[in-house]
């Protein structure tokens, strides 16, 4: 776990950064440009950056949960869970967030539940995912792609209990399992994969505007002069709709943090609207996605065309190729609105390439004509992305 700490305390000392650990700000005074700590001491500032992150959706601050319930949000959460695993046999992942229908493009509960299922299974536990929804990754991929993941999970020995209502947690001081539709599903560990919500308490208290997170402009400035926000707590602009949203991705947290930091000391950088490139890996399966889903487009009343293509990650005559499934959604004008890819290899590069193309304004006809690099151990002569784009293009003509 020590390797997960990117910069040790000594790094900050060498950079002459005053690092205050185990301290909490209880109030911001923007008029006097001061923050008040929990011990009532004060720190003055010229610029302030809020990086308060996110907290689990249904986590109750101050509530004493029974032993065996875990919200995996911090490093300490992971360490405590790891200590418990060796003495456990059965784990339940309560994928409450699978049922999120609020259009949260940054919703991470589905990814966490899938990756956690793999990690626990790899540690030798019997794993059951329980959800009141019948599909994972609702905000990233469509139903037909979700079904592939469900089948894959079952093939890997993950128990799935879906479309069921969770009534309660069994056990008082220590959990015994979940009561699902009046039936006890026993477990030693319950992981609450409920998604996250932006931690905006401090911002709200001092009058900063909040809209699906701490509202920021492209320079990561908040509604109060001299105060910036970045990371999971900030709401930034979504490429496909122009709306403010919380990204929940580490990539955008780092990018927004760098921009907020530079601008807070006089710089002038802007964060472009993000497409929220998502990539994940569990067991041997990789999933890449960005953009709008069919549900999103239907709810928005946008006409679209779609195509799905099953291809090969390498030349089909070369040993070791894997099947990959590509899906593309486009507007009637040929704008690429969504991209989804599933397979055991070659997913990262294809997702990244198409994502870059979309950010540069490439349309579906350009994607179909893009020049491809070819080498039998690495790729087929015509890439599955190109073929899928051609299928979309045919439907537009």
C-alpha cells in the first residue's frame, strides 16, 4: 500500500510546501481571505484551491456501521478491508449505484463494483454482486454491451443477484449478510458500491455557487474571486452537452489540479470541455467508453444512428488474437456522439485514438477513412474501428 502514496512527506518539505496532515478546515472566510481550522487557528491566503473530493453517496457521517461494512474511498478503507479478507470466505458487493439513472456521466460505482469483484475473487473469496438494477455501467455503455459483461462475470464464477430490492443489512454489531427480497444472503464482508457525490459542504457554507459540484469556469475559478476548485469536488463542462458535471476520473482531477494551481499564482490556462474517457480492466476483460449512450440520446430527443462490429485485435491468421466489439453512435449530421469497446486486448489504444479524434472535431466519415498502421502481431489490415465507422456511415447515406 505504501506504493500508492505518490509523493512522500519529504517531497513537500523539499519543495518548501507547508504540509498539514490530520487537520481539517471547518470554515472559509472569503471576505478576510482566511480559513479557520477545527482547532480555531486561522491561515490567511491570497488564493485558495478547494480539492475536497467526493464521498460515498449513501455514507452517513458519524454513523457507526456494523463491523464488516466497507465504503472503499480512502487508502485507510482499503487497508482495513485487506486485513479482513484473509479471515473471510464470502463477500457481497452491494452495487446500489448500478441503478443510477440521474445521468451522472462521472458515476464510478459500476467500475468500482466490477474491479472489486475481480480483486476479491482473486483473493479467494466467493463473491456475489447484489443490485436492484439488471445492468452495470448504465452511464457508460448500452444494454447490449452490458449484457456481454454480465455473461462474462458469470463465466468467471461471480454470483449475480439483480433486479432485487435490498431490504436491510443483517446483523447489529457485526454483519451476517444482506436481506434481499426477504431472503438472507450471507456474507462476512459487504462492500458498498454506491457511487459518490461531490463534497461541497465548505463551498456552500461560504456562499460559493454549486451546480453538480462546485461550479467552475474554464480557468477553474469558482463564483468567489480568489477561490478555485479542482478534482472530484469541481463541476466542469461536458463536451457532448455543454452542461456542468463532476467527472470523477483521476485523469481530469490531475489536469484540473494543474490548471487551478497555475492560475492561482497568476497563470492563464483553461480546461477544455472533457469527453470523460473511461477505461477499466477486470479479470482479462477491458472496457473503454466515452460519450452519450442510447438512453442518454433518447432522453434528450436526439436522433442518431448506431453500429456494432465484432472484429479481431490482430490479423486473424496470427496466433493469439482476441475478439473485440466496437460500438459507435453518431448524429444525423455525422458527429460522433458515443464510443464503446469491449475485449481482452487492444481496447485502450482504440478508445484513446477515437477520443482524441472527437476532441479535434473529426466526424464519422473522416474516422472511416483514417490511415491505419498494420502489423500482424498488433493489428489487422483494416481496423475494427474503421469498419464500425463505415457501417455507421452507410446508415447515414
